[in-house]
C-alpha cells in the first residue's frame, strides 16, 4: 500500500479512514472496554494523552489532521489489539521515532491491506525481553514495538539507579 501522505482529514474523515484501514488490517480488540476503531472523542483523548499531536491547523473551528495523525491512531489500535494499555503505548511511542511507528503501520497495511498481497504464514509470536531493573522490579519489552530492547532497558536501568537512594 502506498498511502497519500499529503492528504488532510477533518476529524470525521480521520475517524472514518482509520476505521476503514483497521478493518482492512483486521485488528480486533478483545477488551470490551476498548473499541476496535476510535471515534472523535477517542481521537481527542489520544491527543490529550500525547499519543497524537495537535491538528495540523484549524479551518475556522474545524481541526485538520494529516498522515502522521492517521498513522499514530492506527498504531494505537494495532497495539491495543495486541493487549497493550494506553500507558504502555505512550511509553513505546516515546521510545520510538515517528519513522519507526510509520514503518510498523505501513508494514501492517502492506501485509494485510494490499489487494495484491499474498497470504503470508502466520508470524511467530515475538519473544518478550525481560530485564531486572532492581530487586523485585522487572521490565518486559516487546521487540515488535521497541527496536532496541536492550538499549532501552539499559537507559531505563540507569534512570532507575539514579533515582534510588
């Protein structure tokens, strides 16, 4: 899939397009408290949490969003469908450059959304990486979300060690 990165969306269009692409990818959130696709309220909530940036601009009172917003929304819903909480997603997003998030979304779209795509064998489940930060404190990182789990664990370990008395 080769998305139009220059296209802009109103909030309503962003919600409709994200729902369409999530159906195309085939995501489904098993937690009944979480919807499979976001509505306008969820998009604004994600913005408040810092999961997506402020709109590109406003046309009068109408917010205008772009490709990066769509990408982030898709990434949030994909990760939620894999069982991650919004807190975990916030942490993953802060540890990743926007290009890595975009690449993961494009991979999901290409693997599931392209009409020319051939069915692939199911991906093997990723082996989670667990690190001990301090006695009784463990950190688990999914390498599908974080490109360098060891590097992130080292940085967090240093922060934890610096914060402990």
